[in-house]
């Protein structure tokens, strides 16, 4: 069995192929980072137009790298939400056309479900036999599993009660963690995307930096990062590094920027890790899953693993950001459950996690 997954929810045009055991046979990603970097963020119309240019060659490359023929594809899975409407339309419509041309089922996938099931996808190097989803399950135990989903547009604590049955416990009330990284980076005069830049700069800071506040949202499983963003802005103004000056005669001290980047990153990581572990203990979880683009942040990965009393599973870096393999993996779960979508499947930009109830056979 081969499932082809198409992901175009934001600014990555990606197509991946997984087999019936969840093994990744290909995962091609065309990124738009350089295109949007000049604007300091995603421009939706630009993103959708670039998807139109990239989708066909990316799909053809994914099939070639998978070492299969078009006739070997058993189903086409595609993200239909949440995300940018214009971007979603490109991928979903291409998937419909491909499904019709090949005469195989169309399977709609919730982007957030895809991130979670991306943790079950097995990279090519994880080739230790035909165990399906079992190797991952052995690391985190039986359900329920606590899932921390952190990306540019989402920060959510989700309980995986059983395969395909999600319960949203809490989410951000304002900025998502990834969005906060981008905005903080802009204040510090760093490039987009902000997450990798802040991590890179923070590595050169001392460990005893002056801390920034934490928004604990006590008594809830929710998050808030707007206050932290404001705190970064105010401190940057106080230190004289914001607003940035074009071609300054005396550029800002790199150590000052590094210390503020470190303080910001420490605050985000502390809140995410502490609240996730607390919720996992309360819900009697057998393990924790960390997924989403921000899951590529080294300090977040390391701190969660070090502090958690429960097993922690995190996808490889290449499966953290938006990618077609995670959509194909979620599509496999949907397909096994018997989901088949009609041609009237539409994009839902604000689709919530857990909308579809699935169960593995």
C-alpha cells in the first residue's frame, strides 16, 4: 500500500509517500522562506501563487524518489484545513484532480491531526522490520498520550484518548509560540523565520541572563505569549536596540541581543514544558508527544526530555515542520478507518483538531 500526502496549508509545498507500515518512502518540500523573508512574514496571496508553480514538480519528484509508479498509489490524502484559504485550495484541488486521474480514493486530512501522526511516521533510516505503528507506541506506551502541538499558527495541548480520538485541553489565547518567536526576532533585528534565528543567537548568551516574565494562565491548560512579546519590546527599547537603525554608526552589542533572545526563549520553553508535564500527570498519560514546527527548537526538545517523568517522543527535525509525509501518515490512519471523501470536500481555514473521529483497525 502507498499513500500520497499533499500539504499546502501555509508556505511549504510538500508531497510525501508512506507505505502501509508508515515508512516514509519520500518527502519532498519546496520552501518559500526566502520569498517571504523580505516581508518579515507570510503574504497569503504570494504563498498561494507559489504553490501553483510548485505543486506539480514537487508531486512528480515525490513519486520518483519513492521508487513507485503512479499506478502504485492507493489513495491521495490532502490537507483541507486549518490554514490559509488560498494555499489550501491549491493542494486540495490538485489532490482531487490526481485522485480522479488515478481512480483512487481522496482522503481529507486535518493539518493538526497530521502533525500528531507525523510522530508515527517512520523515516527511511528506521528500517527495522514490518512493525507498523508499534515502534513509536513502545516508546510512549498505551493511550492516553499528551500531545503538545506548537507551530507558527498553533499552540495546543491535545489529549490523544485513542487513535484518532482527540480532545483539545487548551490553546493559546493570543499569539502562537512560533508567531511570538517571529515577532520577537523582528524586534531584535533578526531574520525571518524567527525561531531558528533566536535559537542561534541565544547560544552565545550567558546562562544567567535577566529573566523575562512567564504567563502561566494558572488553573487552565491555555497559553498566552502576547505579554511576553510586549516585555521583549519594552526591554529592547530600554536597551536602545529597538527600533533598529539602518546602517548605524555603532551597531547594537551582539551580547545584549543574545541575552534578550536567550531570556525570551527560556520563558517560552519553561511555560510549554511545565504546563505540558503538569497536564500529562493530571490526565494519567502514558507518554508525551511534541510536534509542530517549534518542536524543532533544540532547547525545547532537550528540556522536555530532561524534565519529563514520562517517555517523550519527538519526530526528527525534517518531520517537525509542515511536510507531506505527516499528511500521508494521517491519511493512512483515515484510510484504514474507511474514510473516503467526495469531490465536494472543501477547505476549512479554521478547522479544529479532533474534528474527525478515527480508530485503527
